[in-house]
């Protein structure tokens, strides 16, 4: 299911191409077909969900005809796919990056997460929804954050509101900015104001990167950073349950340094005495893997380095949400008081993307850029 005929779509048995930003409407239409087929899992809905009746009323609004009007997908295609989902147990949904990057995107993910609850697939091995597996890695991240070293609250800037942070005057102004692993001038919202902030004469900017990026164009100093084959690292998964040991394959060229080595040298130049600031990459890896989390049972720096990879210590057939969810109720919340408190609709549903909605702007610019 993708507006673009990607390489994955080209190899699929079936490619459904909804209009950009209409994924939630399509999900609701497919759930409508599950109800029409009488395939909802009543036992699961009663035991593991909250607000089913309210959500059910919303699902019933999305007939195949209305769903086709919203999504641009043919009515018969919606009916056929809906019936297939109704009759297939389990159904796995893999959601990737991009689906949420529009107004109503968070709502779309929420609606999609409701589908396996209607069919009961959240409790079946291989069923449910996957966005990222990063949360399954139980590394001791706190050992690397070392928030305990802060002697006072530290001001923080939001990456998505960087323009505000660089231009606002309510707080003391930001006088120095170090950018690494990011290119905010190209990837963060409010580009023109970010450029205005980076262009401030009184802002000292350092960029650590491989290339002369848009952000680096505004840097006072650009520090060449190592690439993946040139430094030691530990990688967890984004869509699988493995971690890998990244051994340097070649020496860094020229003056390139890893991010960790740059900060070690910076600490030395500032004559800081905290030992944690000088931990080697091997020591940092050891601290990360020194965890009581069951996912790392039997995995150490030595075993990981020796083999190069390890599967996280989850049993085969692991079903993470078989007995509930990390919500206030412990259940999947079709109706969520927490969402309502944050200013969203309490009941999961569909919020049309402003980029494609029937607005004056959308009428003037009737195309959506998909990267």
C-alpha cells in the first residue's frame, strides 16, 4: 500500500495506491469490510480493548464507496482487500517512515494500529503492526546519557522547532550550536527562519559531517566526521531483532574523527575531569551492553565482537502485546483520554492531510511531493 510504485510494490502480489495522506481512511474502510464479513474478534475486543462501541460507529461510516472517494482506490479493490484481511489470520502490517509526515499522520498510525485489534491479530504470532524494532533493544542507554552528571536543569531545543530556538529572545539567546548526525536546514520545518537563525553574526556554529551540507554552508567551523567503515559502533535494528558489531574496516582518512573522539578531545581541551567524558568506544559499548534487560541475556562485548552479530534474546514466536499494552488502561484504546487531553479526538479516526484537503492552498498547488 503506497502512493508510489516503489521497487517493493513492483514485486508485490498486489499494489494498492491511495492518494497521499489517506491511509487512515483506507484502514477504516478495510475494517468496515471486516465487520461486514462478521470477522471481528469479539473475545479479543471485550478483553483487550477500550472504547470499541464508539470506534465501531466510526468504522461503519467508512463504507467502500466513501473510502473510495477519500482514497482514490477503486471500490471493488477495497472490498476485495477487506475480505482478504477478514479471512486471513494472522495479518501483519509493516508501516514505514513517511506515512506520518503530514497533518493527520499520527492519527493514521493510530488507525492502522486498530486494525489488528479488530481482527484479534495482536495476540497471534506474526500478527499486529510493526513500525520500528528499536524499542526491543534493552541496552543501558542511561549509562551513556549520564543525566546524573547534570548539576542544574539544562535548556533543550526541539529539532522540529529549531528556528524558534535560534531566533527567540525570551530566554538567553543560543550563542553556540554544534550539529552532528543531522542537516536541519534541509530536513527541519520552517527552513527560511532556520537559515535566518544560522546566519546570525553572534551565533558560533560547528558542523561535524561527511559532506558540505546546506547546514555546513553556515558553519564557522566544519569538522570532517568518520563514516561507518572507519569507526567502532554497535547497531541495533530498525526492522528486525538483531544487533551488530561494527568493527572499523579502514583507518579514517585525513583529519576525520569519530563523534566520540571529537568530544573526548573537546573535553581534554576544556580541561574537564569527569572520567566518563574520556571513555573509549570499547568502554562505551561495554556500558551499553551491561544491562539486566532480558533482550541482552548472554550478549557481551566479547561475544558480540567475536561473532559480529547477535539475535536479541527473545523466544521464537514472541508476541509482545499478547496480554495488553503499555497504556493507562493496559489495553488498546480505541477511545483514549490521554489523546483527548493532548487536544486530539478521543476516538481513533481519520484527519485529512492539509496538503491534499479541499483548501485554497491545495487548490492552488494540487500536487504532493513524495520523496
